[in-house]
C-alpha cells in the first residue's frame, strides 16, 4: 500500500505544482516547461553612478543585456535579492529593466518599485 501511495502522492504534488505555475509569475518548484522567452536590457545607478556593463555583471552576476528562457520574475527576483543584501551597506541603487516576453510589447520594471519609495 505504501509503495503505491508514495509515487501517487508525488505525482499529485507535481501535477498540482504545474497547474499552480500556470497562474503565477515564477516556476521555482515544479517541472512546468519554460515556455516563456524573455529578452532584456538592464541598467543600474548606484550612489549616483551609472554602472558599466562589466560593473553590472560583477554586482548582479548577470549580463546587463541578455536572454532568459524563464519568466522575467526570475531576473527581477535575482536583482532584488542582490540589492537587499547591499541595502545594509548603505548602497542606494536604482535599476531599470526593459524587457519583452515572447517577442510581445516592450515592458519596463524598476527597483525600487514606485510604490515602495519612502519605505526603504
């Protein structure tokens, strides 16, 4: 009985994760296919100085211009996490990411988020 219950439970969990992933911007914990193609260009200004492409790569461990086969939320999460680590060091950064998902209309994402100004 237990030999059957464990694989069935695992399958149901994975199926639930795939269905869940269809309705959220990230897909960290399931085997849902990466069917989102994100082309992006990012820029950052730290303490009033605009970062070069090399400085951007060192700071965020991502190229300033690139392509990702996952949801753009993955990129945004990485950039936010990098800045949250540096916030206590006194760095004040502004990040702008211009991106296209699956070749559709261009969009823009900013850090800090406009609705969070004054909270940081």
